[in-house]
């Protein structure tokens, strides 16, 4: 496994451009299965997760061709409807092929998804929504078997114990575009990535209203056609880099982001004493000149503070002036990074879904291990401000969701070196 060697104590300055959104690209790529022909996506990030889904789509008869940051997806064959363990077990978002396969090909066999270990994440709401559309679903031997001669529109409630389901909304909305009649999704996810998928489907000929609200209405159509689409900016990458700048008391100009998607993040940074100046809808400046102030926050579904930056926020709290609290209402068990931050000198006490973080004047470098995608970014942020050298193992998690993360940080003045692991040689 690769690792990062981070030399702490360097201020971040300069300019950085945010990559296309992983969480938008993946369900949009899966939705290409709803048409026949070639769909072209621009500003697609080069990530492990994108490559994993590309290989899965290849198994399902889709040829993927890269040209710079553009990805062409050509549906050549529709005979295979099985998404195997090899690909789906690596990435939870692979479950997004279930709805498109069912709607376009009439049946789907998809292994139960894997991905980051951040707590229990069942797909019950996905299956509930697809069943309401008329699908016959059976779960056995670790696979979901779904079939339907023709899906039929209906009213579906997708609320769960921790809020709405983002990937579940994507799956059901995609399937409903080809259902007969009208479908209403109540308690739909409002995340920008769901809106992006909906707008992509509309460009293919779908009839969808209510995007960005808890009530999405879909009028089924007979067919969808290939399209060309641009992936929106990655709000989680933007937030992660903004926090890295805040932690190092730097000054950086950000380009290619959507400020409307970062309202909760900007509010948090303002509370912590960071100056955020919007220059346009797609450009802002982070200017951090003083020790961060403590805050009490909670991660919630959009438009609240994203659970995907909870770990990064905790890294900031670790060096704040007083005691902060952070609670995760989306994934209450998402605290595996606590022990690793403590290795760097953070003082954290966890009680259920809440962490109490007593800020310290400085962290100190150590060996740490990333436990999931977002925790890896948190450890990098902590390493940037820790005294001495921090070695972060398990960087394969970070490569799933951040495009050239160390390159972007180094361009801003950081010292992050990737150490490529060598396969062990067996004795003769």
C-alpha cells in the first residue's frame, strides 16, 4: 500500500482549481445504461472509484474511452445484467447500476455493495422504492435479484432513520424515468449530486420536476437518448482543501466551485475565525491568519454540514483554542479516525454519535493509518500542521475520491511525498 510522508508547518498559499465531483460522476455514469449509444461526460475526475465503475460498466456491455478529462461511454451490448462481486464489493456507489439495469433491461443481478467502513448502510430503501415501482426483488447469497417486465409509476416514500438516502434517490429516480406513468418520490435527497443526476437525465429526455426539494416528480418516457454533459465541481474536495488552508493559516484562491453548495462549510469556517471572501459564484478566497476558534456543530443531510467532511472538521477542532463538539446525525458510527488523530496528539473524547475535542496548541508527527476515504483527508490536514514528519498509511482510500490531492497541496507550498509500496518478494 502507498503512503504519504508529510512535513508539517508549511503555510498554504496560491491558487487551486477544484476537480469534478466524484459523487456526481458515479451515478451519472451508471445512468448511461438507460440509453443506447454514446454518452460523453466532461470534467470527469481520474479516480480509483471512477475506474472501478468503468470496469463494472465494461462487464455490462459499455465501452469507456478517455480523452483528457472527458469520458465517452458507449453502450454496445445489453445481454449481461449481472454486476459481479469483484467490482461492486469495492465501492458502494456501484449499487447505482441497479435501477438503470432494471428499467432498461428488465432484470438485474447486483451483489450487495461494499466501500468504506463508516457504519451500517443498508440498501433497504433502494429495494423498497424499486419494489413500489413493480419490481420483483429477492436477496440471497449476497446478491440482489430484481426483475420487472415494465415498471409502473407510483408514490414512494424514501425517508429513513437518519434522513433521506442519496444513492437510493438516485437509483429510484433513474428507474422511474422509464416507468409507465407518473412517480412521486417523497423525502427525496436534496444533495447537489442528486440534482446533477436529475439534470443529466433531463438532458437525455427524462421528464423530472422538483429537483433539489424533498418531493421529486417524474413522468415516465418510452426511451432516453445519449447526451453530452459536464460534471459539476466536487464540493467535498473543495471543503477539504479549504480546511487545509484554514489549518495552516494560509491564503488561497479557489476556482471552479459552486459557492451555493458550500454555504454550511463557509458558515463553519466563519465561526472558527476564518475569512472567506466570494469573488464570484465559482471563485472564493480563504484567508486564515489566527488560531481557530472552537465550535459546536453537527453533520446533517444537505443543506447541512456534510457527513463527508466530519473527519476533516475534527482535524481543525484538534488545534482550535478551546473545546469543540461535533455530532454526526447521518452516520453516527463514523468515528474510526478518532484514534488516529489521537496518535498525533489530539485530545478527543467520544460518546456515542458525539465527539468532544479539546484543542491543543500543536500536534506532533507520527505514523497513522487511514481507515476510510474522508478520514484519510483529515489525517493529511492534521499532518500539515503537526510538528515534524507524519507518515500516513492506507492512502489507497484517499485515491478513491481525491484527484491528485498531494499535487494540489504541493503546488500550494505543502510537502507531501507519496511513497509507492513495492510488492514483497518471496524467498526462493
